[in-house]
């Protein structure tokens, strides 16, 4: 069976898409016009409230890359891949109560700045360069590729390269003119549209089985709806679920400038923590509204040849007119959101970690704008050139996770040990990063040619243990951390919460982020139990 997306679009769908994009454009332009300073550009003037932070974290993470990859992986391999979503609450709790308090106290603009506070400038620049590289080749290029896949579904006669170039130029120009606040506010609308549209898609597909879980299981492959897979599973063995998934999540949610930048733009610690916990609760949704539709599609549309085409097929064949346009509009907006977010974070890293520190003098708002525009266009050109090559990997989701697995282990070691141990130093951190990444890359190559049999999620755990060993071993040499590094870079319980004023009429416990951390953990436990 063939699936013609172009025939599924109606004039109503096109009107909905156009209207939605117009609203997003108006929001972006109105907010961008108020962006005047470097702090406005990169941190939204440190004015973001918890609701905007939470929805923006959710929307920026749930990009077309995630949507295409999750649905495709669930279609071919089952729902176990959703662990990367609902387990996110654990690293988000670590971010909220350990790292964000330290980040905000230090008034940093970039995550690598923390590494200079705790270790030294060399560690900061190494990690910043690594983050820029990974953001370009994985997040930005992956977003471009996923977006091109979606658009090519509706216009199959247009080459993939053309979509990558067109979308890249459009998003690059938009990002050069706007700032974080514009990105966040458009993210809020995007999150709402995606949640509504994907929820409708789930119910429409479930209706095919008379809303009966038994009927669904009867038509699906064995263990397709099981979260815990055997140790020899090629996609996600249970040891990887128990360890590697959380470690990969730590990299993404705690050390990733692309994500953390939203919390750095918060009004205060309380809003940052509430927003992060709001996002942690929202991260329980993708299993039900984004993964389950892909898993159910194997019974409804069993002949889809390419798993990266599963979600576009569902959008065009399962949804009614109007709703098809709404979800498609959300996907198009997601393309722009993921790209402008990654470009904004990369520009922030380059300006603050390299240009600003090298110059040693403050940059004026005009200089920031010029440097940002030039940097954005250059970075976008690199991403456009790389994006089409992703099609040669074994599925978009596999490409993303394996790319992360190379860099994660030593980064986890230096952040966690740096936050909790007074013994580790810059000498040990830099050598751990370099040696750890060389070893991880060697194992990655060995796995690709069949010399290393372990799944990459298990490899991440083993390499993390080795990285901790390297860090403590090398830290026996070199200078001891300074008193300032210990004071500002090592976590203390007394900084974990903000003791602020209470709002009238609002119970104190209702604003306590620890309540929502508990809800998130309960949701994670319930999900694991229900889909074991």
C-alpha cells in the first residue's frame, strides 16, 4: 500500500496552517521588537515565569526530531523507546534542586561558565566547543532533517536538500532578529497545539480498537507494549533502561545549554524550579500521546516502508480535515522552534564563552547583535550542509542517541563530582574529558564494526564509571581547588530552595517545588509498573 500525503490535505488544512503560522510570526515579531540588550537576547532579561519555562522546556524538547524519531521507533520496535521521555523527571529534579541554585547564584549566562567557576577556563572552553559541535550536528541538523522529512511527505516531488536549505534560511533569519523571549513565547503556543493535536490523534487511533487494550494487544507483535525488554534487545535492553537512559538524560537536561538557558532566564529560583518541575510532569505525556500512536500504527498501517514516515502517515490518514492542518502547523512550528532554540544557544556560547572572554571588555548591545547575526548565519550554513547526511543512519532516533552516547560519560563525571566533591580539580577534569571522549569514540567505532557487543546504553554506564575513576585519579595531581571554587561551585543543602514571600490566598505547600518533584517521581513509578 502507498500513502499519498498530498491527497490528504484539504483547503481547510491549508488555511489552518497559514493562520497558525501567522499567529506565531506576530508573536515572534512583537516580542523581538522589545529585545534591546544582550541579556534580553540571550536570557529574556531574566524575566521568565514558571509557566512559560515549563511549556518552553517541553516544546523545545518535543521537536520534530523527537516526534518523528519516537513514532518511528515505536512503530518498528515498541514503546520501550519512550523511556527517554518519562524518565526525564529524574535528571530534571537534579537540575532543579542541585544545579540551578548554583547557576543562578553565580549569575551565569552559559552552562560552561559553571565549569570555569568550579574548575578553570580550559575546561569551560573545551566543554563549550563540544556543546556547540553537538548542537549543530545533532540538534540543529537533526531538526532540519526531521522537518524536511515532514514537508517532503506533503510535497514528494521536492528534493530533501531544497527543504533543508529553505527551512534553514527561514529559521536562520528569524533567529538572527529575535531572542530567547520570542523563542519561549512561541514555544508556549507550540506546546499547547502539539498536546491538543497529539492527544486527538491518540484517541482517534485507539477508536480503531474500540478503546479496548485487549483488542490492541491482540493485533500487535509480542512485547510491543512492554517497557522492560530482555538483555539482548537491540533497541533498549533492561540494563540500559536502568542506567544508561538516566545518564543520557542527565547530559540533555542538566548540562545542555539549549535546555538550561530557559531556566537561566527565570525571574528567580522559585520560578525556575517550578517551571522545571512543570516540565518534568509534562514529560509523562509523550508516552501516551506521541509514542502510543506510533506503536498502534503497526496494526493499522502495517506496510509503511520507512519508519521515519510513520508520523507523517498518521497525520495525513488518521486525522480529519482541519485537525490535520492543526497538527501539521504545530509540526512546522516545531521545526522552527527547535532550530531557532539551538541556534540561539549556540550563539550564546560563542559570544559569551569565546568572543567576550577573549576580548576582556564588555560588548555593547549593537556588537552583540552584529556578532549574533553573523554567528547564526554561519552556524546555520554548517547545519544545512550536514542535515541530509542523517538519512544514511539507521533511523533518526538511533542517530541522536548514539551521538549523545559518545560525549555523555566524562561530562556526567565532572559535573556530578564537581558539584558534590571538594577533591576534584581542573587538572583532573580536563584530562578526564579528553581521555574519556577518546575512549568513548573508540568504543563507538568498535560497536559499528561489530567488535564491541554491548548496547550503547550499557556502554554509557561503564564509561561513566571509568570517567569517575579517571577524574579522581588525575585530581590527585595539580593544584587543589581554590576556596572560591568550593564556595561557589560545590552544592550545599542551604541553597537548594528559595525562602521567598508567600502570595496571599495561595497555600505555601502549593508553591513548593518539592511537591511537584514528588508527583513526577510517582508518575515515573506508575508508568514503569503499568507497562512492565
